[in-house]
């Protein structure tokens, strides 16, 4: 279930970038072809994104999604 937790952090970062960014939601869905309804549901936390859509949206917002090994606690 770790992947779901990580994806929720990615979606939170995307939502925050949209809220704080200079591009309107209208401009985003027009430029990327994401439906207005889907983007609205994403912003309300009612819907997620496919990995491909999350990557496209992150790149559009000048964000980078990084996957790395989990840091281990020293014993």
C-alpha cells in the first residue's frame, strides 16, 4: 500500500501547484486535454490521475516526480 500513500503526496503537490500557480484551471485543461470535470474533481480530492496524466500535469506545472529507494533507519 506504500504506492498509494506516495501517489496521494504527488496529487497533493499537484493541487498545491495549481492553486498557487499563475495558470487558470481553464488554461490547464485546455492545454493538456484533461476534461474540466476531471480537473475539478481532482482539485476537490474526489478523483485521482493516471500515472501518465500525473506526469504530463507535473511537467506542465514545472514539477518533477521522483521515485527513489526508501531511506532505511540506521540500527
